[in-house]
């Protein structure tokens, strides 16, 4: 799911809104905020910044007193989170809670490329959606049907998932709320929803970089597994 919405939203057509143009939320400005903002936020909240590949450091309430730089463990290709990056020039930070204009952002992920913020992602709440719509207008709404690998009982078709998106565009900055209900291969229903703002042009090339990093991690993992069996 990590990059699916970037791919989907590249194909959408957008209209210009006559209201404020979205750039970010609070101090988090896409394409503008430098990575030094992390130090400022840590000072403001009186918490420390750590590097970690431990899932427990993202768990509340432990994470309440931390900003976590999500460090990919090269021995584990999945890292501690699907948000972890395998690209050497990409850093992802996690903040459990941060308040802007009385509205609390929860499970906030900040992605920096070459030390500049290119994506913000947080959990979806009614208050966030209402605030965005009030400030930037109703956005562009779309519902998409998503075919799955889960067959129906007669095996003549597959169950259909649904994705609902509301998007806003400001030149090279894209914002969206999304709700997704899809079926996996085991026919389990997976539901997710959230809100993000990103700079699509800066995401170009990241998929390849992530893939190369993942392959490197897999190679390291396989090599260590073989070395552990050298006397077998």
C-alpha cells in the first residue's frame, strides 16, 4: 500500500480552487521545510530524537516521549515499518502526536528527500477532513473499484474493493484523504484510511531506489543465512 496512492493520483485530473492553496499543515511545509524542523519540534515538545529499527519504539505510550527516525534494518528487508525507506537519501521520521490549531495529528510520518520534506502522512480523523475542506474547499472526489485476487463462490468473478479519494492540488503539491476497502488473496478484508500531502515530482525514482535497496537487503540476509550453515 505504500506507493499505491501516489500511482493512482498521478492519473487524476484536477481543477484549480479559488481558495487558499495547500502547502502543508502548520510548520510542515512540503518542498520547503528543512530536516532541521525535527530538532525544533523536539525542542518544542521537550522530547528526544532517536534512531531505531525496533517496532516497540513506535508503540504508544512509549513513542509519546520520542521522535523516531525509522532506521531500516538491512538484515530485515521489511524494516520495522512499511514506512521505512531503503533509499540512502531518504529519511522518515515518526511523531506519535502533534497539535496544530487545536487539531491533533496522530501517527505522523514525515518523509525527507535530500533533507527537504516531500511527504506528510497522518491518520484520518473527521476533524482533519473538516479543517482541510473548510480552508481549501471541497476538493475533487472520486470512487474507484479495485479488482482483487479473491474469487467469488462461483469462481466466475472476483470480489471488488473500493477506494474513495478526496484530493486537492497546488501546482506540484498534492493532498488527499483516502478510504480503502480491499480484499487480499486470502479473501480477508483490509480497511485503511488516512491523509497525506506530498510532492509527486520528488517521488520520481524512489520506487526504483526502494527496490534496489530491498534487493540489497535480501542479498545480505541470504548471505548471512548461508554463512550460518557453512558447517551443515
